[in-house]
C-alpha cells in the first residue's frame, strides 16, 4: 500500500508542473494596461495579501515572493513577471523560482488565482471610469 501511495505522489508531482518549472495556464493573464501600471498593481496586491516581496526588479518587471509558510518550514518561492504586449496590454505570469520543487497541491493554484484577480481589481480601481 505504501508503494502505491508513493507512486501516486510521484505521478502527481511529475504532472503538476512542466520540466522548466512553469506552472499551468491558470498562472498567467493578460491585462488591458501598460506594464508599469500592472507592476505597481501587483506590488500592492502582494502586500495586501501578505505575500511580502523578497526580490523586486522594476526595470525587468519581476517580483520574487514566498507563498505559504515561512521559508524554512515550507511553502513555495514564486516569481511574478510582467511583460509588455501589443496594443497597450501586459502579460503577467507567476512561475516557480529557480531550484523550487514542483507544486503538488491546489493551495498554490488558489493563491495564484487570487493574486491575479487582485491585480485586475486594483487596475479597475486605479482606472477612472469614463462617462459617456
């Protein structure tokens, strides 16, 4: 029974992330705003959701942060990247940090989606409504 359980966990780990450490499609979004605005919104959302940014690089629009328990106890190191796209839009992806073990639970998916939803909310709040 232990061997079966161990094999199931190994399969789950193998299929939960790709070989290059990228998370699945749910870990990225495109927003209708310039990269500077999206980066600023991401910083606000991470702070509001208590994911303290560890490494920030405004020039490259990347934010390293920890998700979950304190680093020595567990959790995941992630990197949020903002890149400019066509027609004043920006792409955001949240991936595993280098040397991070593969993700094997739904908590990371829920938290990443919460961050991405928060960015959308923050952008909507920052953009004044235009009246017609």
